[in-house]
C-alpha cells in the first residue's frame, strides 16, 4: 500500500525530531502506527506544526519545512511548518488562517503528485482530509480521531459559521473512520458527526505487557516499603480529578490512617497548587510527586502499589487506566455519568471489578480508600476480578495496530 500519513506534530514526538533519535513519549496510537507502517508499507510521513509562539504549546520554531532522517525509522519524515512561517505583525489569528491554507495546499499537492492508495489524517488535518475524500475517488481517506474534545462536540451540536463548516467537513465520504474508545461517550459524537454509510470503528487502545525482569527504582521502593501505597497517574489538570484526589488523601490522613504513601505521576498546570495544598495540610511526608518516569518504571509501579485511583471526569479507558487493568490493580474510578454518556462502556467492560465513586465528592472517595486500606482481602478479590474481566477486551499494542492496518488492506482489496 502507498500511504500518506498526516498528523499534527505532537509534543511527545518533538524530541525525537530534534535529536534525530527515535524515542517517542505519549501518543502511542500514533508512534506505534508509525513504526508498523514504516515496516510494512510505502509511506510518506507528514507532521503539521499546529502550536507555536506566545499562547501556543509547541517548541518547534522552524520557519520552513524540514525533512528528517531518524535512526530507527526507514522512511524520512517531513515537518510542515506552522505559524512561524509568517511574520509576527500579522497577528495570531491571521497567521493561524495562513498556516491552515499553506498546510492544506502542501498536503493537497502531495496527494496529487503521489497518488497514494490511502490518505491517513487526524482531526487537526480534517480540512484536507475532507476535501480529498470529496475530490479523489481513487484515494481512500482514513480519518483518525484519537479523542473527542469539547470543541469537537460544540462544532456538531451548534449553529453558526464555524459549526456549519465543521459539520460539512465531517460529513465527507470517508472510507473509514477510526476512533479511540476512551470511555468519554465518543459514540454520541460519531453518530452525529458522520454520514450513516461511513464505516466507523471505535477501538480500545492496546497495552504494553509488563517485562517481569524490570524492577522498580530503589528510591521509589523505599518510599512505599511497609506502607499501603496509592497510585495516581495522569496530567495534573482539574478535569483529571487530581484536586479531589488530594483532598481525599487529606481526609484519610486526618482520620488517623497514616501508614500510607501516595505516588502521583504526572505534571500539569495544577501541580504548584497541589504542592501548596499538601504543604498546608501537612501531608508532605505521605505524598510524592513524580513529574515523569520511563514507561517501564510506570509498569513496574503497578506491581508494587496496592491501590490505583483515577478520577478522570471525561472517561476512564485511557492508556494509563488500561495499563492498570492489565496489571490487575485494585482500582477506584468515577461512577458512570449517564447523562453525559461518560463511562457507560467502561461500566459494561469492568462491571463490579472496580470500586466506583462520584466525581467531585472527595469525602466519598476517602471513605472508600479507608475501606480498601483496611481490607487486604477485598483488595485481593478486586484484583482477581479485574484479572478475569480484562481477558475479554485487553489486547497488546501489536494486535491493536495490526488490526487497524488490516482494515486499511480491506480498503484496497
């Protein structure tokens, strides 16, 4: 298959492109697909720079397109420049418009010149994906949705110039739409966004199997020795529930449960606030923040910790949570939010193998933590139960990626 693979330049890939050494972090759905396609197909990799400058998030500052050779990837990759291509005096909004126009025509003419079998593009590149799907019968457009954010919901549920434009984009005759099942109720969005005859696949991400020979860092191990350990993994943002999690830990501590240690792996805009909170609450000795860890160490953490907590308000089939499930963790997650369609699928998959608590209710979370801290037998039962449940839906990343690539093959059969 000849494929043009187009996705935004994710921050987890930037370091690899700067050092020219393939060491991606985050976005496994993207980097594992890159690795698989590089091995099996004739593929052009295009990464569009979407965020740069004041108020943006990318550190990529090249004013022109850059072609890069990476040490472990056979094909070269092209970074398609963003707003830095245009002068500052034009202002942010105009530069963004110019960025989109430039990137559209760059990719569009690549399609004309290369005549690929498949154009694979993510939501950041929906404009070119939608128009190519309408104009080229010979090119199968695969639209990849890695998560449905509030803006995307707004576009399909509102009226106005931009929502109408996006509704038109989403109604293109895509050959295939692949959407990540993260528990956020993506089905509600896909049902409204796409034409009824478009093939939409909603797939749970894969997991990396734990290498049993990898041991936990000794410094971390010492923190949790002879204590009940509680693990939280995720961005330190309010929607991840990190604030009520720390509130609950304070309640647990104030109720006399002090033989615990909490490990919070992740960083974000709420980190400073949370650090100030635990200092004020005088629980610094039982809470350790770790900005980042090698993935192998995070997997090792699951083996050593007693309780895993996720309070994600937006859905709880994230990569981090799937790894907790695969590790047979004793888990606490939010209750299903039926009115929003959030975690309905999560509930169907996990059943009673996890403890569920309401979001924004740290006192209830604290009560459940105390019960699990004091009941080793219940923790073991939950671990056994989740180990049985996972057999029905957890699969390796290799199987997950191969399944998606096989879908591509069917488009050209």
